[in-house]
């Protein structure tokens, strides 16, 4: 299995919680805005469907 070496703050923002990938030294809230998902259109939070919730739980 490959190791993920990309932006870790982006993953935490996508999930909306701290995944503890990088937050050992200082809290994640001081590094990035958790409430807003990553990307150009991240400010518009779309309502997730039931299927989308199942996929997020599976991840």
C-alpha cells in the first residue's frame, strides 16, 4: 500500500475533523480552517446524500 505524502490539512478539512495526521505539535485549528472544505468552491457546502454519508463512513 502506498504512503500518502500529499497535503494532510486538506484531508482533515475534507472530513471536517482532525485526523491527527499532523497535529502533534500544535492544534489543527491554528493551521487551517476546519469548517471550510478545501478547493475553489469549498465555501458552498452542498448537502450530502445518504449514499455520500455511507461513502464517508467507509473511508
